[in-house]
């Protein structure tokens, strides 16, 4: 009996794949996710990202792996209040999933619904929110085996550390005191069933015990604010953290300042540092104004809100999560300096 092919799959298969997207798509499917021919794959995309999704689907088809694909706008109006049930049901029977979409305001809840299933079923999941052509031609072409090697070296050092200090010439000076009860995780681009990962990959992170100090955000801020404000080099946002809580935020761009403050006061833990991370994608050249790639740029980034407690062991929760990224860090793990002016003093 012939099973009808869903409309979204027909649409994606019919798109002529841009040859420039092929190396990044092949890297995602064959190296980062290591898809096998017998595995069921779920591909979730939207109208704005369907050309990239077509390149990803083409690589899945080349392997002969069975897959289902969905274009969000076919199922529900955007922004999504929740993830469509058809997609939730499809994830329940998948071993691998790819989420390649553009973020819209207040859709974090729908993404958390998805990652709840991913975590429970231990799906190898590639999270590609705000993926674009530039990222496919840059970060997605990285040598992820090399990125994984440097990530493992960083993980070994931070895993036994008591504190990490980060400074920049722009004025950042923050110290994270580490909680030995919270786990460090490696999301180097090599995705395992134990932890889904963003692509492009390249970071190690934990929930800190406590962060204190000043952070000059001259890179980018996360979630949908990244699309709105882009690269902040010309108009940085300076924040002050005491006792792991955001206390001040100042910028010459008052709209950025106000939007960031409002986002980080959505719920009682939205202003709490939930993530302390070191970017390890040594093949990236600079911040480009896209959080998906920029948080992997070598340096320190922190995030306010959800601590991904299912992975780190943190026992608190927030409905929000927003990363902040700077440039050109000096980093000390306890007394050992591991980065100077944005360059690792470790080798891959």
C-alpha cells in the first residue's frame, strides 16, 4: 500500500537545493547528528527557513532515513502559543529531530514543549533557531571533531574548578563561583542522546553557584531581541550582577535597555543567572549579530532565566532564557589563564 507523502515533505523536496548550503547541511546530518538509515527523523521548519530545511531534508533523503517534515505556518498562526499536536505526536516516534526556524516573540513556551519531549525520549536534537545562510556558510562548516577536542579540554578544567573570572578591555569583570552539585555540559556540535544541542555548536556550560560583577554586552543579546538589535558593538548594554541577580542595565540605546529589562523581569527568576558558559567554536572569526552562532564564539557568555535543570541539576525554573555575549575575553579557571584577548591558550 502506498502511504501518501505529507504536503510539507513534498514542498521541501521540490525546492532546488542551493549548492552553497550542502556542506553545512551534510555536516549537520552526517557528523553532528550522525543519522542512521534506520532512524526516524523529524524536521520542523517555517516559511522563512524552508530553503535551509530543504538542504537538510535532501541529506536525510540521501541516507534513506524515514522522516516527517512540518512547516509551522501550515499548522498554526505565528507566533505560536503552543507547538501543534501533530508535531508533538511526531516527535514521540522519532530518534532524531531538527528544529530550523526563525524565532518570533513569546514562542519560548512552544520550544520548551518540544525540548521536554526531546529530554524525556533522549532524542538527538539539533536546535537551529534563527539559522540563516551566513551561519550555514560559516559556523555550520566548522570541523566539529576539532571543536569537540577543545571543548573536552575546557570541560576537564572547569569540571574541577571552584571559580572562573572573565575580563575584557571594554569593562567586563565578572566572577562565577561554581556549585559542585551542578553539572557541566559539553555541546560541541557532536550531539548525543544525553543532551540536545544548538547548531552550530561549540560551548561548555553549567548553572553557576553565584555570579557577581559587570558584564559589557558588546556582542549580542538572545531570543527575539537578537533579531531586533543585532550586533551591539556600537551601542553596548552594560549590566551589573550581584548575588546572581541582574541589578542594573544601561545603554545609550534606551529601547534596548527597556526591552532587556522587561524580558528579564517576566517572572521571579527571569533576572537570575541560569547559565554560565564558555564558547569553544575556535573556527568562528567574529560576532556576527546572530545569537545562534555568536554564543559559540570563543569567550564567556551568561544567560538569565531557565537553568536547564534537567541537565545541570539546578532545582529552580524560569519561563524565560536570554543569553548575553561579549567580545575578546581574558579567562581564568581558578588561577590558570585559559584565554587571552579572545584566543584560547589551550590547543585542540
